[in-house]
């Protein structure tokens, strides 16, 4: 494409114009410095002094040329220089020093750059603590054997990726990189776009202006990206929390068109990014279900955890896919291959999807007990002993997830619950606002279903549990449109109605104080995607209300939407109340069958011998 680059530099009432050829030369050399700009203007026949040109063009010339000095033109076996290769101009070229015009070849000396100062902030980069493990998928990205467009990436993109791999997190360095990306954004190719996005994402440096500059080139080069590059670009948007939905949907459609090239890591990373932005695209998840029988055997525990957690995040409950994933997770748990964070998130994801298999739950609980016993052996000061990564014991977030999963959703013994509560009591000062909100509902279930456990608790654990229950939680509450409509209809029926949070401080319930009944308005997010199967959290909310002695009147959103007139809505609510009253007379108090967790009866074969059935 044709690019015209013009900088208006007010010099004696005129302006300076740099041709595209000169711009391409400066971008190719990748150097900086006012002396370099002056030498370039002299070689181009310019004698006017343009200070603003020096400021705008100072980011290209010095770094590559200065590294080599007088040896930059030394010949190599492939005809290039020892590092940054300087292309020799061909005959008839418009570049200075081109053959056929009687001038010497282009060298640093011919540009007058041999006396440039040696200090540059880009070369003073020191590796820092990245804070995360090296990912082999990203480490191989950009190597000659990776088969991606990054082999043809420019020097700026490669230098950014080199700094990101070394863990350089200097604010000044990445601010300079962002400025260069903005100035050279119109010259980037597919390899540059992928490598720049990945470099920014790896160090989690978000510069919206730089990202907006290179984002349009995703559309331009969408067909030139490899499957790996498409997946990493999608994952880069997630890491940077860059919610540009046009890019995300474009990348997702391109990934779906290449589902025959997917690997286990492609599926895990793409699913994680899609779920992070809450994209409910059925075609993507159908193709994931189609390819799982072929690739699930090659997925490691982290990839399995990412995949099932992504399905739980978007409420995608596919029983066939979950059976396949559960078999591999069971094999990994038996060999204790899950780390503490992956084990906690995997357990919580399966329970959140209302997938409760006795064999899988037993294996997960045994793996969790091993890590709990290891933490208990370290004593109450184990959280103060420094990093816990080497010890592989549960951190606070993992403890909260495992406690909620085993106590509220799956079920466990008093001994396991007591171990979890003891570790949480030791770490009570680290509990966040969200974790306190989760522990409040867990405490209700503990008091109702584990009364003997409350008696056996030590004073320290009991006080910690009471502090979790009494701690205020800062959340925003809201009332949906159709719940407000239902409340108005009940008032027209001369029924006393109160709107208050009875279980969770964010969820408002319609309470009927005269009859101690609660109208449970189950909206679209109370059901799994494209099904009428209620989510595990929706059933847990109703189950806790029934534990507290309330009578629950469940109103699904799809039934309420079919009622057109006010009379139909009143008749529906009257009939619902009579039905609940008749059930209450003939049944004992406690949770009803509709609010209990779903038990999966299908056997889990550890050898994966029947995976071919999933293709049907």
C-alpha cells in the first residue's frame, strides 16, 4: 500500500517532507539520535535544520548501527552483518549510496554515525522477576522452527519480544517501545503485529494508543496469521484486558475456520480467552466438542483446568465433553499431577457445572487431603515462610474454593472440613472481600448440615468462622426488570411483599413475611446456556433458603414470559402458591429434590477406550 508521511516542521515559514523511501530506510536501520537525523538529511541533500524532525525521527537510526560500529559492514557467510543486517541498495535505487550512481555502499561511516554516543536506555535492560512460569508455547513462538510469520518480523518487534522474554518491566523502556510502535504502526506486517501484541501481553503493559495503532492490521493480515498466532493474539487481548470486540470476534471466526489444525493447547488458550470476555458463540463450543476426542489425550493438567474452567465461566454444560475431560482429570489426579491452584479451580469448575461423579469427587478429595496435610505439618506460620510455590500447598483463594466446593456443592466429611477451616483460620487476615462473601454462605451450610463439626471446633477456628459471618461485604445490589414486574403483580393481589437479601448480600429475594415464603425468580443466567437445566449456584441458593425454613416458589423466566395479560400472571402465581402449600403438608422440612445437586451415573473409564463414541 502507498504511504505518504509528512511532518510539518515550521522552518522559515516552510515545511520539511520526508519521502517514503527515506522513511523505509530509517525504519529498516532501527536507530536513534539527532546526529543520525542530521546525517540522513545531509545525505538526502537537505541542509535546513529541523529540530522537530529530529524529535520525530530520533527513534530509528542509532541502536542497530551503533552496536556494530565500524564492523557493521563486515561480511558474513550469508552476506549480512553480525547482528542487525543492513541491506545493500540495489542499482537504480533512490537510497543514498546505491550502486550505479558512483557512490560508496551504505555504511555507518557514510552516514556520519561512527561518533554517536554509546548510551541508550534500550541497551541497559536488566532482567527482572517476571512473576510467572515460562510458557513453552510462547518460548517457541518466533523461533525459526515455529513455522509462524514472526520469522519475518522487523527489528522493533523482535527487540520487544526479546525484552519480554527476559522479563524486563521497566516503565521507561516500554513507554519508549510504545512510542516507536505508534510512529511505525503503518509499516507493520503480520509477524510484527503478533509479536508486538504478545510482548505487551507477556509483561502486561497496556498502552491503549499503541494497541489501537496496530489493531486495524489484524483485519488486514487476518488470512496471513497461523493458527498459533491467532490463538496467541486472542490470549493477548485477554491478558491486556483489551476489550475490542471487533478484533475478538474476527479472531474467533478465523480460529473456528481452522479447527482441523487445533491442538490441545490451542483449545485451552482459545477457550480461556473466549470465556474471559463472556462470548457465547455456539459454533465455537460445538467444534471444541467435536475435536476433543482426538486431542484430549495430549492435554496436560493446566490445559484441562483452563478448558473446564472456561466452560464453567460461560455456563456451557456439555455432558459428553465433560465425561471426556473428567476421565483425563481423574488420571492426572490419581498421579498427583495437579498443582494447588489447578486442582482447586478444576474441582470448583466441575461442581459449578453440576457434574458430580462419585469416583471423580473421591479422587479430587484424596488429592486435596494430601496438600492439606502437608500444610498442616508446616504449622500455623506456614503463610509467613515466604513463597509457597515450592511447597505446593493451598493458598487462601484455593482454600476458599475447595471449602465451598466440598461443603456446599459436593459434600464431604467433618474431618476434611475441619482441616480446611483450620488453615483458613491461620490465614484469616488475608481473606478478601469476595472471599468473605463466599464464606458467609458456606458458614450457613456448615451450621445446618454439620452441627457436630461446630462443637468440635477449637476456639481459634470458631472465632474465625464468626468473624467471616459478621464481616460486612461491599457489593452493589440491583433489581431486574421482570422481578420488579412480578413484585408489582403480587402487590396488586394484596400480598405483603418485601425485597431483601436473605442468603447473598447481592441477590435480592422476594419475601412474603405473612407465609414465610420466598418467590425465587430464576432468570436466564440461572440456567446453563441453551438448556433448561438449572445452574449449581441457582440450586444452592434455593437449597440454603429451604435449610433456613423458607418455602420456595420457583418462577422460571421462560414460563413468566409466556404470560401476556395481568390476569394470566395473577392466576399463575395463585396456582403456584396452592401447589407449594400442598407439597408442604405432605413433605418433611428440608431441601426439595429440585434443588439437590445432579449425580452423574455414567462410569469413568481411565483408559479412554470409548472416546470414539463422543464423535457421534
